[in-house]
C-alpha cells in the first residue's frame, strides 16, 4: 500500500521457526506490527484484517508486490 506521504507500507507472510508470521511496516527496519499464525489461512485472515484497517483510515492505495507463500 502507498500512503499519503508516498511511502510504501508492506505487509507479508513469512515462514519462521514458530510457524508463520504476518509482518507490516515501511521497511524491514521499520516494523509496525507482527503476529505469529499457526497456518496459512489464519495468516491471510490477519493480513486481510490489517489491510482493511489501513484502508478504513483513508489516503492509502493498494500495490501488489512480491510473492506468495502458497503451500507454506
């Protein structure tokens, strides 16, 4: 997502030792939020809830970047 400032807000699902982790931030060094999920469906639900919350605030537009962890 791109915010009003033009900065890209990224959200991704990553495989970690404890399962999957949903991460959202402006860069790897500027993590705003993360949450561990036990499986991919839950991780996608969390990511979608966060996406909807960001758009509800207004001023953001969606950008599709990166890959998918299908089958993780």
